C-alpha cells in the first residue's frame, strides 16, 4: 500500500514521526532479540566455560558489527571465534 506524504503527515492523518518511531522501536527489538540469541548460543555451545555468562558481560559494541553485517547469531559466533573459515 502506497501512502502519500503531505506536509510531514500521511494522507490518512498519521505523522511521519510516529512511523519513524515505530521503525526504530522495531529495529531495537530485533537487536535485543539477536543479542539474547547470541547469549543463549554461547551458553549452549560452551556449557563448561560460559554457562553462567550474563547479558551484561558481553561487549555488545564489538558484536554490533556482526549484527549490522546481517549475520545470524550463530554466524556471528562462528566469525568471532574464527570458526567460519
């Protein structure tokens, strides 16, 4: 469905800002879900060493690159551990 934008608002009266906020919230939810998947996989793959790893113990700034590249959580772990060669 194509919406016409007129004066910063959609033709149906909704604001562009609201649409942008919804997209940002959706992106934030996707990032959070991806992060939790990484933690779960790390715990599962490295039960002995990382079973109790906490969400806050991960350097997410470093992992964000993998997310931005479109890697799945498993592919990101493989790349971080250089298991993808």
